[in-house]
C-alpha cells in the first residue's frame, strides 16, 4: 500500500458464484489513506477513471483548417494517448467552420468545450483501462425500473438561464424535472430508464455498500433536459499570441502562430487585420504587414472566433540604424520607400539617396531625382520669389505654343513676333576682333566694286 501510485490500475468487478460477470470500474489511484481505528486498519481509496490522463496537462495549439471535421480534430487531440478512443455520437461530418483554439486547457477541458458547441456533453467510459469517451450521449440500454422509492425535483434556475440564453434549442419547463431513484440494478451513464412510461437518461450514478449490498443512486433527466450551454475560455480575454504572416489579402492575413509547430498556408484561417484609423468604415489608413512579419493575434473576448490581427512586432531592432534615435520616426516599406520625420525635417524617399523630397525648417525644400522631374498642371504653375535660379549642365528649354527659348551655350529665341526692349541706354563697346571683321568686310566690298559685271556699263 505504501508503494501505491497513480499508475496503479484499480479494477472493480461484479461477481456471481465467484466468477467475474462484468467490470464495474477500471481506473487509477488518486488518493489513498490508511487509518488505525481501535486496532483495526481502515483503507480509504479514491480512484479516477482512465480518462483522467486527459485532464492534467494544459496545452495550447490552434486548429485553423475550417474544413476539418470535429471527428478529425478529436482524433488529432487523442493522438498522443496510446489506446485512447472516442465514439462520436453528435458531430457526424460537421466541419469546424471557424478558427478553433485550445489555450492552456487540458484535453478533457478542450473536448468538453467542443461538445458544448453542440449543446451536449462529454461522457467517459469508467470500465476501460485506457481513455475512452463518448462525444455526446451514448446509446445506452433501456431498462424498466419499479418506481417505488424516488424523489422528483426541478431546477428552475437552469430552465430560466437556458430559456434566455439558448435560442438555438428551445426548452420547456418540464425538461428540467429530475428524478433520483435507488436500485440494485447496475446501469451506466447514458442508459435509458422507463418510469411511469417516461424515458429518462442516467446522468449521474453513486454506488454505496450498505449492509454488504451494493446499492446505486441514479439521477435521471429527460434527454431534452440534458444540455450544456456553450463554454468559452475564461483566461482568453485580453490575450495576444504572436504569429508570423504567411499571406496577405486586402485587409486580412494568414498566420503561423507561435504555439504551433507547423502550419500549412492553404489551411490557415483568414484573420481580419486591425487598422489605426478608418473613416466611414471603408477609408483611412491601409498599411498591411509584409509576408514574414510578426504580428499579434489579439482576443478581445472569451471566444476565439473574435480574434483579430494587429501590432506588428519588430525583430532585430538593436541592429537597425533607423531605431537609433527615438526622436526620429519612420514609416517605410522593405522596398526602400519611406517617410522620415526628425526634429528638423520631413523627408519622403522613393529610392534612398536617389529620389527624395525633403522639407527642412531652416534650409527649405529640396527635390532630388536621378531621373526626369516633371511638373504638370491643368491650370497655372506660378514661381515667385526674390531670386529664382535655374541651372543645367546641357541646356534649358522653354516652350509655349509656337514660341521657344533655348539656352544651350547659344541663345535661340523663336516666335512669330519677337520684341526686344531695353530700359537702360548703355554705351556699346566693340571688341578688336569685331573691328577686324568689319575691316575685312569693307575690303571685300571694295574688291567687288572693281570687278566688271557682264552686260553692265562702265
């Protein structure tokens, strides 16, 4: 007895003529106490059915494939428990249809919550050496008991709560009427009992040894009265789980959550993406994370299907030069497009060091481009200032209709009418080179005058 442990198997059988007829219970030691009373040892033993193995290790994981059936999900949950099995009485081929999360729940807690999606219960097999479950009420045997000693009760609070909180399965008050009956017959949870032509279901069983006779106390309800309100995750409110972005579509993302070892992209759930601001629900900011970015999947309620993705998480910030100065803010993309706000200026960059616009509070506005710079307006473009300077390494060209001005080392002015007007009459100085040109011109004319022309007179 001193060496008894939770791995020890406890078995209780019904005997007849010294032979085992049927197992009544198989389980494992939970608590053991030995007392000495007037020189007589008394042993007090508490045992749990084999399903207790599912109820001691909290686990966190997600089931994102909305086309997965409940049966497949349950099978996956029980994979790590050799010999574990489940009989699905409820879900049939129903698919999840939504994101499902197991968050810091034991397998038993999680499966019980999944059963509540169908307003039903999880029932353990108490006569199996390994975890065996019914997902929903088992199809028990039908027994007829003589109702000579029983108690009738009604839990009105259950009726009122269900009436106002469960619109999917309407309830009538007589469904909450319960019976408590004593019998020497051995019944299992889920067995049906006929009492006064009413078929009731065994929902609770208590066995007692009285004067050497094993007597059972059974609690009975109509099947319509056996229902479990939808259960939620009490600890989920306000929780955020980190995830890596697998795919982005409009204002939704697919994530590989940190609590999962693997996640297939095509089976991941599409989560809505929170935005800092929207106007009229359809405009405002749109700045989705990039594939590979880390974000938080936040849970604003106790229900996992309300999850929303938000808050990108920076990785490697210690080595990023853009995070060196907390007074300088950046809004950028991995492709080199960003907006920088420092204490003195605002800079918009299309290509770092090549194409940018800077507005500086002291030096003014600088536009820099290694490519053509075009100003275009359907109306007027006005330049005004004390001094306007334009410079080019090759040429400056101004065109308006049929008129143009070209500055490329030679000044070309073209137009239907060209007017030149000066307001200051300054003396004109002629360079020696120009004077030599004039002398050469005059000599040329003199020579031309000495040559006789054909047909002309002397």
